């Protein structure tokens, strides 16, 4: 039984639309530009915090290397956003702005736990095709 393309596209759009509304920090506690970790996040170990940082870095890195969409593509995006009542460009910018404080908070938590941490600025400046970021700042002895 083969899926027909139009049905598959509609089903994919419905499934992805449900994912699009999830906040980057799950109801972020951004106060004056600083992120406050939740109790659940404070309970994470080094491995899980490192994984969360890696995922965010991979999604944010290399903005200056990303190819800008064509004029026709931007027009279609604007028309679709207007028709659907969304603004994907603003949403992406807002998500990127809210992700940096979360990255910084997670990285500080790694340091508090005595784990190796990341050079966030260096990793964000890397090309999108660069290898998966790894913690390069050695753990501080307590």
C-alpha cells in the first residue's frame, strides 16, 4: 500500500504544525535576559546537559553562512504567513534570541557540576556543516 503524495504532505503538515508551537525553553524563565533553570533542568547530569546544549548549538550555529531564500520564496513565505496568521521569520528570530540565554545557563550549570563545558561563542560562529560541538573547556577542579 503506497502513500499518495498529497495525503502524505497534508499529514506531514498537520504533524509538524503541532511541533511548531513548542517553545524553545518550555515556558522559558527569561528575566532581564537571563534564563533561570527549572528544578527538572537542575537535576540533569552532565551527559544530558551536554546533549541539550549540542542540539541547540546545531540548530543555531552559522547564521552568517546560511543561504538567504530567493525573492519568490520570501514572497510565498510572507503570503502564507499572512494567510495563516503566523510570522515564521519573527518566530525564528525570537527563538534564536531566547535560546542564547538558555545555552549560557546550561553551560554555567555544567561548570557548577564540575563538567567540561563549551565555548558557546566559538560554536555559534562555526559553519552549520562543522562537526557536532563537543565540550572543549576542561572541568575546573573543586
